[in-house]
């Protein structure tokens, strides 16, 4: 009879008892690291202002489609 234990099988039974594998110290990937001040300069404190979107005008085909949909809705909900 086998028992399924929680955790990865790669870690083995050591992971059950809290033993951790040795981790390598990773070096930063960038050659030149930025300072806090340089990172702060990259981001502005205020959000960018956006222009208000102007609604587009409907062309003739869209107006006809809208009128047809309105009449279909009226027919759908009528009690005749």
C-alpha cells in the first residue's frame, strides 16, 4: 500500500520536515543598477491628462439599423 505525501517528489522527504535546499545567490541582471532617485524620475507623480472622447456621429446605414431595431423591440414587447 502506498501513501501520497504532499509536496514535490523532487524535494523528497526532506521537504516534509522543513529542510530547504540551498539556493544560489543571484546577481542582478542589469550591468548598471538604477538608484531610487533615478527610478522615481521615470514615473510622474500626476496621472497624464487625457482628452475627453467625442462621440462619433451615426451614418445613414447605422441610423436605419437603429430604427429597425427599435421597431423590432416594439413588436417584441407589444401585447397584440
